[in-house]
C-alpha cells in the first residue's frame, strides 16, 4: 500500500545531504626558524609549494576515523596535501583536483634590509593580497573567490547526492570555500581552527 501511495511522488537523489569536511594538510617538511627578506620569502614560498609533509607524522585518530567514513575524498594537487591524504587513507583511491590549491602569497615589495619570519611574512602577504589586491601577476583575490565558489559547487553537488565528502587541502583556501558554503546555506557545525590536520565540518538542514 505504501508503495502505491509513493509511486507517483518525485524521486530525490538522496534522503539527506551528506556532510562536508574541509581538512588542512599535515606539517610541511620545511624549517620555520629563519629570518627572510621579501626575495627570500618568495623563494621560501616556492619551496613550500613543492615540498611534502614532515616524515613521521601520525594523523589525529579522529581524522583517521572521519576519513574511513567518508564516501568521497579529494586532495589538492600539492604534494603536502597528497601525502597527508595518503597518510589518512593508506592504499584507498582518492581524487586529486587543482581547484583546491592554496591561494597565492606574493610578498609585498618591502626593502631588502627588512627581515621577518616565514609566519610573519605569511600573515603580511595574505593581508596585502586580501585587502590591497597585491597579487604580483598571480591569482587575484577576485579570481580566487571565483575558484572557491566553483570548488564549493563541486563538493555541494557530491554532498547533495547523499555522500559524505572530505577535502584535504590548505588553510586559507579552505576558509574561502567555507565562506562560499555558508552563502549556499551550509552551516559550520564543528571547527578545530587552522592548525595542521585541523578540520571544519559543514552540514545542511
């Protein structure tokens, strides 16, 4: 009888949307106890973009459990993201997509005598890029926001099919994707901050 009553009702892709988990990669294999000028930081960031994660790291148990439950796992194409994902999933297959790479961090053209730590340079470069559109010919804030919208659309489409989605990518671009998800009605339901291996969980409804 129940089948007869529901036979003519429209079918949906899933009874509920899945969740979206944005995770940051593990700690990169690069020294941070150095002082650099603007040119030095550009070289440093270039190496940072190419390197993997520091050997011997163990992902948090909670993140391992979340990865085991995820229906879809996607990594950025940066080596540090790929190696972090491999540490989480072992031999399980996962997708790799360049849409999730980090937004650029071009150093402002400060005088060569001014030296700062990579952490301070990172904050300064992000501030100049975000508020003053300092992009040095690389991706602009507007372009990165458009890419974040596209990334959000991609994972929302998967989640709306009822799949739990995990993305292993980068701190600031994950933040940008999160902004796009909230614009689409997704709620931030768990937040571990921005440290390595941290996660931000989004749900709808």
